[in-house]
C-alpha cells in the first residue's frame, strides 16, 4: 500500500469517528426535546385534573352559599307569617317556604353528588401528581446523563479533531484537496477496498488486469466515483 494511501486511510478513519460523534451530538437536543415533551404532557394532565378539582370546589362553595341564603329566606318567610292577615297571603307564604325548602333538598342532593365527584377527582389528581413527579424525576436523571454524555462526546471530538489535523498535515496538499472535496460533496468512502472485482464505493467493475495490480499493492482511481481503490483484508476478486 502506498504511503499516501495509508495516511488517507488514517484520515478517513478519523473522519468516520468525527461523523459518528457529530451525529451523536446532534441527537442530544432531540432526546432532550422528547423528555421535555413527556414532562410537559404529564404537567398538562395534572393541570387538567387540578382545574377539574378547582371547578368542583367552586361548585360546592356556591351550593353551600345558595343553601345558606335559602335557609335565611325560610327563616324570614316564617317570621313574616305572623304578620300576615289574609288567608291567601298566608297560604302563598307557606307555598314559598315549601318551594324554598324543596330547593334546599335539591341542593343537598347536588352537594352529595359534588362530594362523590370530589372524591373521584381527588384520586385522579393524586395519580396525575405521582405520574408527573415520576416524569420530572426521569427527565432530571436523563438530563444529567445527557449532560455527561455531551461533555464526553465534546472531549472525544476535540481529541479526534486534533489527531485529524496532525494526520492531514502529513498528506500532500493536492491529495488532501481532492480528499476534502470528495467529502464535501457527500462522498464518504474516498479510500475503499476492491470487492468482487468492483470498486467498494460505487460497485463499478474493475478490469482483471487492474484488479491484479491492486492486489499487488498499486492504487487504482475509480473513473466513476473517484475513490482510491486498494487491496484490503476483506478484498476479493
């Protein structure tokens, strides 16, 4: 294997590691977003149940106020009975008292129903609180893990980029320019092995004579993709 090919292979290995690390780094914000959305979902569910509980309590408070007001009216109506002089007025007042007492009976039933609603809502709210707290705890642990992973990846990336710079400095400028241009165009297999008498990068067939020269240690430039085709441990005719 020619020396410049060996250096390009080392450079290519570094770039593969850099690509992998950058992909891992790119995935971290997405992971954070997923955990944030999960936590927000549980928080929204908790808020929904809390609003339901608040509405029930508000309803109970209004029912209690209505009953108190009705009870005061009944007392007032009864006191006015003593001042009424005609039978029609007296009968009308008794009817008013009966209607108000009936309203209180209905309010008592609604208060009882609201108590059952509160009990069910309380249980749902407790479950929502526990689910939310578990989600927050999971998110916090995962966030700490992601921060550690981020620092580790950034440190590895910095080390590999230093290594790459050192290797790139030993590559002839013209060859490095060709290599970098190929990578910038999206080509990742600049140096590849011959596979079944074909270019390992684009599978273009290589003439048998050229394949023999490659096995003998020479480098072949693929006319289609521009890869440097060499003999590797897993190469074959």
